[in-house]
C-alpha cells in the first residue's frame, strides 16, 4: 500500500520566515551560549537533566533513543533552522534521547526560562517555534504510516529524500553528511544488508551518487511513488 501522493512528497505547512536570529544573538548574554561541536560529539545524553532548548545554526544533528536492552533507534535528523530539546518546555525533567553532531555543528543553546520569556516577547520567534512543532508532529505521523504500510525500499528512498530536504526551493540538490548504513538501517527499520542492497540499486539507477559525499537526485522520488 502506498500512502504517499502520486505526484510528490507530502507538503509540509508553510513555515514563517526564520526569526531575526542576529537580533536574538545580540541580546544580552546570548552570544555566550553559542556552542560548536565537532563531528560525532554528543550534545546531550539520554537521562540527563532537560533544562535547555537548542537551535541549529550550521551542521546536522542526529536524535536517537537507547532501549534498556541496549538497542539504539534513530528518531530524527535535523539541520539548520531546526529546534531540538524542546521537551523541557512541556515539563520534561530529563532527556528522553541523545543528540549528537553528524558533522561540524554550531548551535544556539537557550536556557528554558529564557526561551519561555523570548517566546512571550518575540512574536516572530513564537510563530517560528509553533510552526516547527506542527511540522515535527506531522513528520512523526507520516513516519508511523510509512513504517506500517511501505516496503523497506520505499522507506529508505523517503528517508534519503527527507534528509536531503527534497522540495525546499533553496535545496534543489544536497550532499548529505556522512551516514553509516547502520544508521540508515536504524532510521528505516530494516537490516544493514537490505540498506546496502538498495543503496547499490539506487546508485546503479542514477538516483544517488557518491562523490565526496552522498548526493541525492530528485529522480529517487520515483521509487516512493511506484506501486
């Protein structure tokens, strides 16, 4: 069963223009909270106190959850303009997952109390944040339907297109940060061998290219739309 529209990926709701980040950075004390992480460095760990919200300026962040048996599941990949760690604003006392940098990443770390204050004071920031939460909820619903009804090949194709932010006007093509096939398998919900098989197939068909990184071509959409 294919849940995707036949002509394109589900269109996310229009997101208001990003709030005036420079003005926000210039406000008292915020400049001291810009943090840079090298590739592979952990930003926060599952089980630690949740008292900050993060905004990605540059780079890419992986969100993952570790089960009591030690099994890891990748639950999100985020990029510039995304917030994460916002669970603390809803009363979440500890981190429910781990966030790590996939490539050199710069984030703005905002204390919970300051974030709450800024959301009340700056309507543009509030609009951007609400839009982010709506998009995140829609994505979670889509991911659930994808897991229930689509084949692992289609799930992998959709995951690659989403990571490349396919459909964004300013991102006609994008080289993805380095991702292992194990990580892709965790995101898709399949085995590494299946991911390897489909990645080789996509490469032979010209849907993806390896050239100093993984480049996703829009033609990969045909896999998602194929019945």
